[in-house]
C-alpha cells in the first residue's frame, strides 16, 4: 500500500493522548481511504492510486495488503514520513511512502533509482478505531444519508473567517452557522474575547463538487462485502 503526502498529513488531525475506548492517536488505513478522528472532528481521504510495484525494491519491505477492517498506523510515524518526502519529487513515485506488512512506513528520500530508503515507526499501532461510517449516517441505499441542504464553500475564504474568530475570540471560541438555502450567504456569528459581537457572511461557490467524488463517497458508505470488492 502506497500513501501520499495528503493521506499521511492526516496525522496532524489525530486526537489527544487521553485514553478512551477507541484509538485516536493513529491513522486508520483501509483499502480505499485513510481516516482520522479526535472524537469531535472526523476526516476521510481517498487514496491516490499508485501501483506498489513502482516503489524501489527495498530490503525488509514487503508491501502490506490492507484488509477490509483496516490497519492502524502510528501518527508519529506518519508525521516523520511526511517530513522525509521530497517537496518537489522528480518522479511521481517519490511522492509516496510504502506501508509494509511490518507496520512501518518506507520513504525514498531521493529521486535517483539507487537512493536509500528510510523507514519510520516500530510496527502497527494497537487498538480499535471507531465505526466512523456511522457518523456519516452511512446508508445511502436506504435514504438515511440524504442531506437536508448542501452548500459549497471556497476553502481559503472559509479558513480566513475561522482564523479571524480564533484570533479574536480565543482558543475555545465557537461559531454559530445559519444556513437559509444553498444560494444565499451563510451567516457566521461569534463573540470576541472582549465581548464584541462578530457577524460574518460567506457566499457559496458556483462550482459544485465533482460528481465522481460524490459517487465515490456513496459507494464507500455502502461497505461492500470483501467478495464484492474482489470482483
């Protein structure tokens, strides 16, 4: 299994070190996606396709076959792998880390064929990842996951507003969203650390999410049986 920078960077969003019934200090790697959660937010990223055979032959590396239930990868190993990946690789394969059966991440730190490969981690993480599909109200076939409304935002503009509230409202500041319909501006309301009312309006984008992305999500949520995946 090969994981690129985007998938590995999910490690920045894992939960705290506080103990709970589930593991949140690791990335859940499944055949189609990587997932992280901290108990409040949950982020799922689809894999970028790349054949394992393209990765340089490396002593000790045996590519992992990911089971349907997934495997856990230590967040710390993923963060080290991200730092080791070349920022502007000459070849596409150099932008990927290989996940081995030993639970380690292997990174080709140079672009030439004879480059040495460095490994990160001490083996697979141990624990149980929560059933994250339940959070997404995950049964499109039964109609349970139909949203009441969908609004598309420009991510940079959304980040700008959130950063303003965080800067002036304090680390624990909250934002209330009022959504009227998918064509009108969404209202954001917050309060500054000095008690001032903050009201912001963000207009939705005209560009929608590509249909292929939405279809991938719907298929993923159906949780096909292993026999169906192999066909």
